């Protein structure tokens, strides 16, 4: 029996289906991300779990308890809001103690101890008397985490909590969230449109597209075997080539009008139209081919973007343009002739 | 509008003053020179003059006989009739403020939470009374409240009862409250509107039910708006003249009415000035006490 279970969750607003028959089981202590572009229904799912949206259909159970119909205050879940939603008229202490004062019959001394302990855990010791409005963005973020974690909820829900932060702080808080999860072990569901957060934080990622579940797998699997064009494109960049699957000497190959690539996937059925994805980092320039029969094509660099740790190239091969990335500073200039080979690739559903 | 005018005037003053070249240490004061002069000439000087003449005797021919006296203050604060006028004024201000809060807060809350279309309609309804002239509005109430007026006409036809609605404190309260209501609705609306939508869900997620979330989060955060609204209503009611005079009965005399009658009908300027001074001091003290009280009790930062 899984700890958190969503079965056939559906939410309709009139004719609009915001969440379409999504099911997922989360085991205790697991960290699951719901990843999707805006409008894919991920926030609606979160609101349904937290009790702010009544699902049209489906079952939500947490810790063996059916929570549908329970008001939000009786669900014992912690929700970290996108804009934090700290209470500006209260001190840090009162913000963190807010839930404790409601949820259980704790003595004043117990509340004080628990608030102090959690403030230490989020590296804000002695911040209790400070006013919320005088805290930095990162400190407010920590208070928001402390406020829900102090309750030791059955389930922690995150609604894109890092999307308003600048890049550096976002990285820092991402590590902090990961670290707190490792230490407290509270089952967590994290909603985001940021694939980086989803991939680095989670044990499993649920990818939503147009209100439907398209994939649910561990991050490494999502990246290495996206299975669909949508996932391949949403989780990292990809080059997509359409072609057909044929056989050469009994082995499956992917064929286009200009070249063919051997396929590892022995199960691939012959078909007239299929799509191949190639990650930009697998598009190699002037390198001996590493897979299969060493297909390499002549190409020409048409664009160079230096992104710091990596360089992005646009490479023209025949009438196709590939996106390639390479570690370090640019090694080629626009107009350079190169040979292009593919270190890895795979098939996706169109 | 006023700011633009003052800004232009300040720049003008600066330009004119340039060739004269005052010492640098006056530079910081230049921008406030114009508003300061304005306040001095049109507020402080008249008030000081009014307070000044309140200490001299009235003379039927010269209006002010320059003999020092504190007689008016002794009357106003000692004579039971005048004390009752002051007490009535304060009580009326409390009642009108309380009514404005009881009705204005829910309206402001509703206006902030409803759909944009309904918000427009509700705001229009709330503000309409402010767009009608005072006297026209009061005569509207008279038409409704009079013994042979609209309300009594209906009541008489339906249940055969006739109520005395006009010329009493009830009529004065309704007349004042109806026009001051927007002064509470607007700041409450804007305070609630300013609140992030996620605060109530956050409170509920932490275990507060809907009522607790309102009492602990929404109410304290909208209090500054409510307080400023009630102060407007209180001060304006304390100083009201026309409404109590036209809708009130023989006993509904406010300090404002007393002041008006003395200044305009009796031409007793010193007594009118003394009345105004007592009224202003009382209003200021009460507002200050109220402010201190809510600030201390609610922990509101204003």
C-alpha cells in the first residue's frame, strides 16, 4: 500500500479539463516532482491534493486516509507557496508557530522549543523576533520551509517555490530543500516547470502534457529514455529527425533520405514514419564516431553561442540544422567545415 | 493635482531666488517653503486667530470687545446644556463610526473579493451619495422620512402604523452614515485587495479554519485601512453641521450646529470660536486615544 495515492484524478472547469485521469503512487519518504509547462494542470493537481480544489473525479489518499472532502486544515499537509505567503504582520516566530498553535494542544514551552529547533535546522537560529518584512529573499524562503516542516506533516507540497528567485539563490535553495528532505524524510510532491529542479531534486518525475500524464520515471531514465518527443524536448534540448525504420542485414536501422543510423533497439518494428532524437551533447564535431558503423556526415557550422561552461553550435548537415553542445570555449567559427557524428540517439513517439 | 501645482511653484521660487543666492544651508528647506507658507497663511493663522478671539468678550455692536475672559470656556465645559451638546456630538460620532464599520467593512471585503463587473457596480453604488449635493441628498431623506413621506405612506397603507422618522437622532445617523460609508469602504477594499491571495490558503494549510484565517490574517492586515476609515468618519461626524441641523430635532444639536448658530445667526464670534476650539481639541484627543489603543491592542504598524 503506497503512502500517497492518486487514482484517476480528474478536474474539469466547465468544458476545460485541467487534470485528465492522472494516477500516481508515492511511497513513504519519496520525493516526486510534477513537471510540465504552464497550463499543464500541475498546480491544479497540487491544489486538489492540498484541498483547495475539489476534484471532479478520482481518489486521493494520504497515509491510508481518504482526504477527498476533508477541508484543507484537516489534511496534515504542508504547502510551500510560490510567493511564500508568509504573514507580514507577524514575527518569524509567530509565522513558524502559527500551525503549531492550531494543530495540536502543545504547551507554550513546547511550541517555543520546536520553533527554535526548526529555525536552527534551516540555519536561522535566533531569528524569532525579526519581522518578516526585514528578511532577505533567501531568509524568507527558509521561514516558509520552517513554517510547514515544524508541523512534521504527512506530506510536503511545493508549488514552484523557487521560480521567483534569482539563479544563484535558486541553486542554493534547491540544495537546501534536497538537504532538508534527506534529513527529515518527509514525503514530498514538488510542482515545477523547471526541468533542472525536477531532475536534481526528485526520486521520480511525473511529466504532464495537456493535463495528461505522459511519463513517470526516475530522472536519469526520463533524460536517457524520454520515449516521447514532448518529454525529450521538455527535459533538456533535443534534435528530432523524422524518417523510417528499415532493416539492413537483418538489423534495424533508422533511415532518412540522406543517411541511415543503426539502431540498438532490436524490438523496433519496421515503420514508415518514426522520429529519432539526438541530444545536443551527443552531436560530435570532428570526432571519430563511437557507435555502430561510424556514420559521419560532412557539415558546416552556421552559428556559435558561448554559454560559459558550454558552447552551442548550429551545424548544417545537408538540409538539416543540428544543435550541438561542447564543453568549454568555442573551438569552431561560423563557416567551418566539420564532420558530424552521433554518439547516442534513440527513438521517440512522435 | 495639488502636488503638481506646489512642485511648479517650488521650481518657480527656486528660479526667482537663484540670482539672490541664499547661503547653501537654506537649500534643503526650499522645497517645503511653498507648502509651509500655504499652511501657515490658510490654516495656522486663521486657527490661531479664532483661538485668540475666543478669549475676549462679545459686544453686540463691535462684535469683539477686547476685554480678556474665559467665560465661554467655563460655560462650554461647566454648563450642563453645553456639556450635553458636546456629549451628544461625541456619542453621535461613535454611533455613526460604528455603523460605518459594521456595514462598511463587509462591503469593502465583498468589493475586494468579487468579480470585476460586480466590483464596479458596488463601488458605483457606494460612491453615488458623494456625487449628490449635501442639501439635495438631505431633502431626499426628508421625502422618505417625513410624517406624510414615502416610508410612512407605505407603512400606513400596509400595516396602518406611522413612525416618527424625521427630526431625531435616527434621521441624523442615517443621513451622516449614508454619505460617510464610502470613506470606510474604500480603504478597507484597498487593504484587502493589496493582500496576496495565497495568505488565506496558507493559513488554512497550517490548520486554521476559514473563520480563524479571517481573524488572524485578513482582519489584522486590513485593520490599518479600517482605522483610517473610521478616523475620517469620526472626525467628519464630530464636525457635521448641515445634516444634524436639517434632519435632527430640537435636541439634536452638535457642536458644529452650536458654532454655526453663534457665528452666523448671533454673530457671537468669540463664543463660536471657543466652541470650535473645544470641538477641535476634543476630536484630536479622542482620535489620538483611539489610535494609541488600536495600535497597542492589535499590534498594527501604521
